[in-house]
């Protein structure tokens, strides 16, 4: 009887606790992630990171939905442009990886002033990196699209999408870097709210600028790029306002706004591995898309839509994985390597369970999901096949995501680079070509090659993580 009474009394308390943690996760908290329970730490960080990335993936899905109304060539234009954007993203995400690791380590060490200095250096690096991409996008868009095998419509009309997107790429880079600063500090809720505002504005502007309304002229695919840059530009302004006003864990002061070479070099050195791993992965994707382009715009469109769907469904898993990077960095900074490792195993179980559910949904509703973005039967067939085949690797892929972020959060960005180099360049690209062209399997062979490489990289990365050398990295 006493036991039953205790259970009954604890149930409302448990509900209040979960509700309270959910509110704290969304609005932000001053909790010390090196002290509170591991389950609560993962929850408080993962929830806003999941919601942040879900909005990012929702934006990607909505964007391609409106562009899809312009036809397969317009969708292919977005896909081909993104092959170059992936190079930019690889640098931005590589820098973001280093920034998160450095900021998290300083916060774990209780050195908030040094964290602010690191934030300033990260912004300066983002500004410098954006320049060559802007030049390439403004002056060489047609040539870059032609190099990827773009069709006549894209070269005549779609190139303006690339001009806008690459020409104003600094907006995207700053959004990446500033949110990495907030995540590393433990202010994931701020990163979430900024992205919701930025992408929410983009989703409102997309149909307005693409199709026109009242005095606003229809700009077609060019309007999609302008909508994205406008929404995200406002998001960047909000980020800077929050950084200078101060959040729960970090604040940038005026006197910190200068080059601090020691910190700058630390970020650059740490980011080289992060940039390397992203470039390897993204270039692999470019080569894969180049192989697929030989089978026509329909195949490219199907693959592009499938990738957008995967982005949407994988973002919660990436959100949980990103929480690991912050937890590992802060706990190593606080001298708690065992707690850092435990965060990986706890989050990995959650990630695996989630991706198993996603795999089941892909196998049951792949055609429905792709059909939401296009009525073209061939495009639906291609996209559905991609989702079905790749989903078979998700059981292992979830662990790869978490283990990779553990390496990155510790500051060991070189190990994932080496792993990506072997499994994506030496396995995925050659295998895709052989299966598609030599064995005559067409784009089916490319999809199976991706499944094979992603399954093998997941198993190997998790094994390497268990060896524990990442615990001794100095940042």
C-alpha cells in the first residue's frame, strides 16, 4: 500500500519535472551541464537543438516544395547549386565544429571571458572565408553550373539563383558560426529561436517572391534565393544583438572586438580537421551527383527531393548528436572524461531508437513522401528508391553521428577527417561509379553504394570511439 502511495505521489511530480525541463529547454537555462544529471543535461541541450534543426529541415522541404512548382529543371538547379553550397557548408560547418569545441571547453573551465574572445575570432574567420565564394557566385555562376552538367533551362534562367545564393553567402556562414557559439556555450535555446525566426520569414517570403502577389512581381527561382537571404539576414542581426546583450552563458564585450592571434590560431588549427572532414564528405556528394546527372534531370530531381526529405527526418538525430559535442567539450573542460563518455552512450541509444522508427516510415511511405513535392511519376520512383535503400543503414548510421560529434566536441577533428577520406573517397565514390557504370546498374547502383559505405563507416567509427584516445585531446 505504501509503495502504491509513493508511486501515485511521484507521478504528478515526474510530470511537473518533465514539463519544467521542457520549458527550460525551450526558453533557456543557466544550468551547469557538468553538474546536473546526464539525462537532464542531454534533454535540455537536445530539445532546442532538435527543434532548431527541424526548422532548418522544414525550410529545406518548404523551399523545394515551392520551387518544385516551377518544374524538374528548377529543382535540378537547386540541387546542382547545392553541390557547390556543400563546399561552403563544409567550411562553415568545419569552423562551427571548432568553435563549438573551443567555446564549450572554455565554458567547462569557467573561463567565460575567454569564450567571448573566441566568439569574436570565429566571426572574423567567417567574414574572411565568405569572400572567394561571393566572387565565384557573382561572376562565374553559368560556368559552374555547366561544369555540373546543367541543362539549357538552368543555364539560361537558373543561374541567377546561384548568383544570389553564393554572392551573399556571408549570411549563411555567420548564421552557422554564431549558432555554434551559442551551442558551445550551452545556450542552445537562443540558436533555436534565431533559426525559427529566420526560416519562418523565409517560408513566408518564398511563395510571395517566387509567384508574386499584388505589386510584388513573380521572380521565379531567383525569388527563392532572395527570400532565403532576407530571412537569414534578419536572423544574423538578431544573433549579434544577443551576443552583445549577453545570454545565460556567454557575452561579447566591446573591448574583445579585435584580433587575438593566439585564440585565432587555436580555432584555425582545430577547424582544419573539421573543415577537412566536411570537404571530404561534401566532395563525395558532388561526385555522386555528377554520376547521377548523367542519367538525366529526372534522376537529379528525384535525388534532390529525397535528400531534402532525409534532411527533414534526420535533423532530430543531428540535434541529439550536436548535444553530445557540447557535453563532451564542457565535461572534458571540467576534468570529467567519464561523464563525457557516458553522454555519448546515453544519446546514442536515443538516436538509434529514433532512426529505427524513421527507417520503418521510409519503407512504408517513401512514395507518399516524395509525391508530396512532385507529380512526376519518374521523379517519385527515383526518390522513393533512394529513401528505401539508404534507410537500411540508419540503425548503424545513428551511432556514427553521435561518435563523430564526440570526437569533434573533444577537439579531435582530425580523426573523423581520416575516416571520411577512407570511407567516402576510397569506397563510396569508386563503388558508386563501378556499380552504376561498369556493372550497368545505373542510379540503382549509386544508391546501393551509398548504403554500403554508410553502414561500414558507422561500425568503424563507433569501434574507434571505444578506444578512448579522444579523452586526452588538448584545445
